[in-house]
C-alpha cells in the first residue's frame, strides 16, 4: 500500500513537471519542410535589402487597359481583379491583350522617377493572377510578345532600374487563371493535371532567373490557394533549386507552406523565408508584433487599388500620410514599398507622379533618417518615431507639440543626449533635462526654435554622450 502511494506521488510529480515544461517550451515538431534557417540572414545581399528603407511596387498588366471599367460600368473592386467581376465576360478579359499597346511606356523615365522619389528597390508584377506575362515566356502564348506592343517589358524594366541603381525584384503569382492545369482547390481527379501546372511554374521561375540574372529576389503572391499549400515538398525543393541557381536570392515568407499547411511561420514558429512578407495595406502597431524579424509593408495609394483604375474613389493618401508610414516602418526595422499602377498607355498617372515628387523632395532632405536606419530601443513618443544609424539617433516629428518641446525618455543608466540639431538646416537645439519619471527613467525635452512651424514632417538629430553614467546599451537596437 505504501509503496503504491509513493509510486503514485512520484508519478504525479513527474507529470506535473512535464506538463509545466510543455507549457513553457517552444513547440518542437520534426519538420521536413519547415524553415531552412533560424534567425536573420546576415550576408551582404540581405544587409543591402535591410538598408533600402523605401521601395516601389509596380502593378502592370492587361487589366490597365480596362482601368476598372467595362461596358461603361464602374467596377468597385481592385482594378487588377476585374476579370472576376460578373459584369465582365472572361472572354472579353482574355482578349484585352490584343489592345495592349502602351506606346507611352518608357522604362528609363519610370526608373528616373523612382530614383528621384528615393526608392532603392522595385518589385514588378511579371505575372499577376490573370496569367498574363510581361516577359517573353516560352512556356505560354499569353505574353506581351503576342500583343501589338511586343516588347519585353520585364527586360526593359530590369535594365533601366538597375542602371538607375535600383534593385529589382520579381512579383510572381502562383494563381494563374490562364493555365489549363491551374486549380485553386484540388479534387482527386485534378491532381494529375495540376502536376502540369507545377512544372509550368517551375519552368517559368527558372526562365525568369536565367533571363534576368541581375534581379535580387522574388516576391510571391497567391500562395494561399489550398492546392498550393498542399505542395510543401515541391515548393521546398523548388526554393532550394532557385537559391542554388541564383546565389544571394531573396525570397519572403509568402512562398510555401510546411507539411502541416502552416504559412509564413512553420509549425515550430520559425519564419520560412528571408523576411516576413505579410504586411499588406497594414502596418504593425508596435515593435513586439514583428518578432525581431526583417519585414516589408506593401501599400496602395487609395484604399485598395493596385492595378490602374481610372476612377479612384474614397480617401487617397497624401505624401505626408505615406512618409509617416515609411518612417514608422523603418522605426520597426521594416521596408516600405509604395505601389504604382501605370495606365494602359504606359503612363504613370499624375496623382502618383505628384506623390513621387513630394516624397522625393522630403527624402532629399531627410533620407539620412531612413536609409540604413533601424529600430531604437527607446520608449515611443507621441510626436513621431525614433530611428538610428551608428551613433546617431533621428527623431522624425509628425505631431508638433504646442509647447514646442519634444520629449524623450532614457532608461536609468542609458546614454545621455548631448547634442541635438535640426537635420534640415543644422540649427542647434537646446536639451532641457527634466528629471526622472516614476520608473526612474530620465526625461529630456528638446526645445524647438521659437515659433517653429515647418508645415511638414521634420527630423531632429541626436548625439549621445557615450561616457559618464551609461551602460552603453540604451540606444542599441533590440537583439537581432
Ligand atoms: C482576396 O484578397 C486579395 C487577393 C489578392 C487581395 C489582394 C490580392 C493581390 C492584389 O491583387 C495585389 O497584387 C496584392 C499584392 N495581392 C495580395
């Protein structure tokens, strides 16, 4: 009896311990097709990606010919999705390519405008969900080669942007409404024909990387399809093949699922890909949400239009809105990618040209607070965002306090701000020490010049005293 009691006690004890452990430990499932790597990529190509700050997205295809209208009717959805609209027969859409003749297209001009905006990388839709290819693919007839325009648009863009010093990435959709083997969901009888689609996808990706060796990476889309999610082994092998073919290639987390169907993060919570590719028309609210990963945010100018829609309705973002998002992204270690949807004639619309110009003018003065900058482990303040590069801290101000004082708070033994000035004209600003708060953190106010009213976001540069009472860690970026 006593032996049995002892046995039960010991058993209960063991069970308690292991249950406790199971709760605190990360899940650990053996995966064949999970993340290839744990933690950040630290090679030169990825370092370069990390320093971009600002990018340009280009959505261009035959949907630009329709421009969000068909038969005089207005399509309220995203213009690049018009083929899925009941009012537009598929046959009409699938013949739009016959009218695709963007004689105004000038890759050098687009690239110049993007460079003047301050974009360091560009992502071009080589093939959107409709399946229309902007390059001369030999694996389908549904390409720009069969249009009156004929010219290889991807080639011209890769060359022109690369010449401007802008890195090029290829958007590629694994949804393809034009390919006979494509399925969104696989019924048993579809499995065989879907194999032809998988081979087609592989062929096209190898074709793209071979034809355009200058590109830096791939930006995948449409990978949420149930049929694709089931292809964990295929996609995993394909990823390795593409990486071997193109050393340094950058692929985000929106390419493949693990064998349990988990996307972006595998069943163990590890990121699958070189950066988190999930922030779309939406930004993280706080740094905690990005889990110390690299990430990008792709953003539309109106609420939800990627391809050209001739009639934008609803709120259209201003350059100050977009600059705010850009700085917010960089302050949390992300890149901000602004979308452009050129029209069916090959012209970038006047609203986008104006925004590019305004953003570019701002970047010329303030780009130092963006390029190569990263997160700062300082408490977020209401006036705007902190970014950091080497020993400098940048405070980009969007909300000017009525008292003209920009507050910052440093940890107990943190570095002390020793010098502050306006980035635009180098005017020195007074630093007022304001004691400590209840957490024993030091408070400082940076005093703006009397009557200062810039009417635009502006940057204050801060240098800190590295000697004296500090632990040297206060301004380091969070652990990476
Ligand atoms: C069903 O919701 C969707 C599906 C696809 C919303 C957007 C998209 C596509 C857009 O057409 C655009 O290319 C965006 C980047 N992508 C996710």
